[in-house]
């Protein structure tokens, strides 16, 4: 019953949205869906803009993961949590929130550049939508190319069987998987370096317990306080945050 009511509501809402299109429709064209051209620029109607905006909002999580610094940061923080030995502390909400804030911090120069070169000129009417979008994509590509390994770019270029004459000409279908692959590699490299000292503490504690004949006692119970103490003494959070932020080429 709930599904039927939910479906009927969406049908009614869709009908209300499409009603102005039918009421204003001509015998040949629908004005609200037709783009208007003025000189060399193209300005799309308000209905097209709303559809594009809603589509971008629905794709926002995927865009955040695949085109920003979010992937590397959240993977490193998750590995750090596993290395300490407390998989649920900090909680997932805290890890995601911290990753999002650090992503904004890393991307802030590019966000400011997009605002100055694309958003503000578009809001002031000095730039068309297509030009603003192209400027934003160019700036985002510049960030992604700086973080992507050349070997990964060559790999996906060969898989796609395409050739690019200039470095900035990589399409998103090539750049995005290469960028994600490079981010995964870099995140695992940083995670290995973070995991190593905690692994040494676990081995030392296990060897001590074995030499004392305390084989029934879990080494994780004894090593956890020492790992927490070590992490606090070396200012672990500061080191991790500094290493993550400085690992990006801005």
C-alpha cells in the first residue's frame, strides 16, 4: 500500500512538472526545452538548467569520491584505525567528517580559482554556462593530472586505444580511472608506513608474552595501551594530517 501511494505521489508530481511544458507547447517545438543562441554563446532554458542541476546533485557523492582528495584521505584514516587496533574508534561518522573537512582544505585553492574564473563571471553575466563549465572542468583536470601517475595515464590510454597530443587533453573517461588508481596506490603506500610502527609494537609484545609463557593472554589486549601511548607521544594526529595534506601536489 505504501509503495502504491509513493508511486502515485511521484506520478502526480511529474505531471505537475510537465504541465507547463504541454500548456506552452507549440505545434512544432516546446519553447522551454529549446536552447537560445545569441551570437557565439548558447543559453539554455530554465527547465534544462534545473534538470542538469538535479542530475549533478544526485551524482555529487560519486564526483566527490572520484575527482577530489577524499579517496586518499579516508583510506589512510581507515588504515590508521585498523593499525591502532580499535576498528570502531573513531566512528565512521567522525572519519567521514574529518575526511570531508580535510578534502575542503586541500581543494580550497582550486575552489577559489573556480569561483574567480568561472562562477563569479557567470553570476555577473559575463560568461555563458558552457564557458563556465569548461573553465571548471579545466581547473579540475589540472588538479587530477598533478596527482595521477604517468604510468596509470599511459595504462588507461592504451586500454582505450587513444592518443593524446597534449597533457591537458585527457578525457574524463581516461583521467578518472587513472586518478582513482593512483590515489589507491598512494593511500596504500602511506598506510603501510603508518602501519609499520604499530606492527613492531605488536611483535615486541607478542615476543615478551611468549617468553614469559603467557600464551593464553591475547597480545592485542596488552599492546593496545602501548600503541595508544605511542601515538599520543609522537603527536600522531598532527603527523598524519600533515603528511596527508603535504602529499598532494597543489
